[in-house]
C-alpha cells in the first residue's frame, strides 16, 4: 500500500452523497521510475514502425510529399497534446489518464465516454499484435534464415507464418501469455519487459545503420536482388519492382504542399501517443517533472531517431527504389507481401547475422505492445472503479450488492 496515493484526509468533512470526485487509498505502489515511464511511452508510439508507414505508404502513394516536413509538422501538432497530458498528469497524479483530467475539469460523463472509447481501441489493438509480429518479424526472419542457410523448409515456413491459422496462434500466445504474466506478477515485473526489450531494439537500430553504411547504393540493390532471387523470387527484383510500380502509377514528383499536409495522417498514428505514462501516473514515483521527461522529451528524442532512419533509408537506398518496392505488386518480385524498409535493409545488407539483428530488432518494438495495452486498460478501469462509476448504475435489487451512498 502507498500512502502517497491516498486522499482519505480530504474526505473527513465531505457530506454523504457529495458530488465531488475524491479518492480513498488506492492501494497502488509507486513502482515506476521516470525511465520506466519513458520506455512505456517509447513503445506505445514505436517510432521505427511509424517510419515504416512513412516509407511504405507516404513515399509511394502521396506524390510530392516531403517526408521530413511531414514528420516535423506532425511533431509540432502533437506536442501541445503531449504537454497537456504531461502537465495534467503531473497536477492530478492519479491513474486513469484522460478519464481523470476530463471528469474533473469538464464533466464526469465526458471523461468516462472519452476514456471508454480509448479502452475499446486498446482491446481491438491487442488482436493486431500477432498479425504484425508474423508479417514484420517472424516471416521475414524465417525467409532470411532460409536464404542464409539454403533451407527450402525455412522458406516455405515463411509463407506458412502468414496463414490465418498461424497468425491466430501467435496472437493467442501474445495475449494469453502476457495476460497470465500480468495477472500473476506485480507491476514492477511487467515494467521490466520494456527494459529487457530495449537492448534488442537498440541493437537492431545499430545493425540497420551499419547495413546502410557498409555498402554503396549499387551494392545494396545488388544484394537485394540476390536475396529476393534466393528466396524463390524473380531475378532482377529491383528492375521488376520499378517496372511494376511504374505500371501502378508511381513516379517521383516535385514538392507538393497539399500532399505533405495530407500525409500527416500517418505519423499521427504515432506522434501523439507518447503519453502512455499518463494512464498510470499514480504509480510513477518521481516528481512532477517525470511526466514532462517521459512524454514530450521522449517524443522529441524519438523524432530525431525517425529523421535518422528516414535519412539513411532515402539517402542510401534511394527514394525511387524504396517507393518502387512499396508501390509494386509483390508478385512481380515473387514475394507474398510488400516488404518493410527493415526487411529491405536486412536483405540488402548481404550479411545474414546483420540481417537477423535488424529483423529481430524491428520485431522487438512489437513485443511490449500487449503488456502496454493491458497496463493502460486496467488503469483506466481502475480509475472508473475508484470513482464508482460502474457501481452507480447498479440496481438496488442486485443480490449481495448495495448502491453506494457516496462518490468518494
């Protein structure tokens, strides 16, 4: 039990049936440090995956969009949201996130409605973790190993991993496995998952940088052609992708402000979400500056990392090459799906070990998504329960239950 989270002393003079939302001791322990909060935010927004949207969607389908400017404008628009959440969770250091802020500042019904929609989104998001882990990590990893070891079985298994049954199994392992861990272990153990994953993520990013710097653009393209051909694809995959992309209407265009602004949609799936720590603010033991460091500052660091990834990808591989690979029909290269920029980097590295590190590192950004969602959802529900929002709607006739006489 943590005495810092109690508001019991403020309840002594409240009349029965009062309309003020105040909390008794929550029983929560301040198990999270500022570093833990920053890691949760980092993996909530997952900036390397955001770059995948920029290079895999914006580059080929938003003709004339400047990716750097799209990213910078998106950051400027997201920062006020992040600062607002950081300040609010610093002042109202209670778990529950925007439910707490909105219910106290505007109206309890608005707070619950907004927070409930966010929880519903997290439930849906949980089901996607296994799909993307198969698509972006397990299948490319099996294909890369198949090429490196000359194993047709691994190449066939890469395609099997994209079957609906395989995706269902992996998704269930993610949700049930992390769910059981969440139930059986304390919060501090859950937060360690983010610390354990960070070295893998950092190593993968370092391997990506090395892969981009070791070879020239011509060498990278030649390595990619060899990788695709060895994996059962076509010969001359680069030329095949460019021909297919041209047929599909892809071409490098001059700068377009309209396309740049429209493209902000895609980084906005990531940039405003460096605020996961606000949902368990009652468990962050540092002072008021913790949320500012964990939210807006972490976001700015991640944006710098995103600019580096985009710069290396476009500078070393080329916008025409990456755009063509993303816009082309995957069948034109003999592939079952469009590869991410990370798989392109892994295949273009010409080194199996380096490629494995890149793929595992990229997949590691998906591993903490389930415990992160569970942490956020349970803390939102915890906020509702402390205000007895659900209890207030119970009929008086429910056996074994009595309607509360106070909102405290």
